[in-house]
């Protein structure tokens, strides 16, 4: 059974991988045939599947990180995630659904720090071979205004 403590520990490790610039670890939080999307509340409310970022496999997540490291040019930055306690909506056997509020602060190379995104993760979890993984994570941002510099995963 997947419980609240397991979800909290998972989310803490997920955020730490991103915040500590260990982005190559980020895809390992997902199953092979996963869904990852960043969207905003209006799109989600209206059932519009388009996302600011969209991936439908772990390989796409790995490609995104490789592109960030090798091909994309963007201003150096890092994130600090502040996560709320997950709301465990459903837990049956090796599967769970949860919603977790997030606040992401972006720190630029200059030291300038700003609230970058707030919202909620809408997640489907699965336990595979004893490991908790994401089958789906949709980061639903509160604001419809999106910085064009959405380089790092949320």
C-alpha cells in the first residue's frame, strides 16, 4: 500500500534532484511509459491537453535533460521547491493518486530570486519492483502567464 509518508519522501527526493542540479536523476522518478506535462489551471479546467512542456515517455524526459545540458542556451539558474503535504486521493494496492501543492522559486546567476511558479502536481503513482515511481505528473500552474524560459523541470 502506498501511504502519505512514502509520497512525502518521494516528493522530497524529486525536488532535491532538481534543486541540486542533478537533473540526470530526474527521469528515474518515472516509469518507462510515463506522462509528464506542465500546463496552467485554465487549460486543465477546460480539458485542453496542450502543455507548456509535454512528454509521454521516460526517453523523452532523458532527451529533455540532454538538450538542456548540451544544446539549449539559457541563462544559468536554479530552483528551490517548497512542497505542501500531498492529498492522497486514492490508494489501492500498488497504485495511488495524489495532489501536492508546490511553490518554485527561481534563483538566477546574478542572485536575483523570484517566485517562478505556484500550483499543484496531479500525480498517478505506481510501485514497481518495490520502488515508488510516477506513471503521470501534471504540474498545473496557477498563473496563465508563463515565462518563456521554462528550462528546468518543475
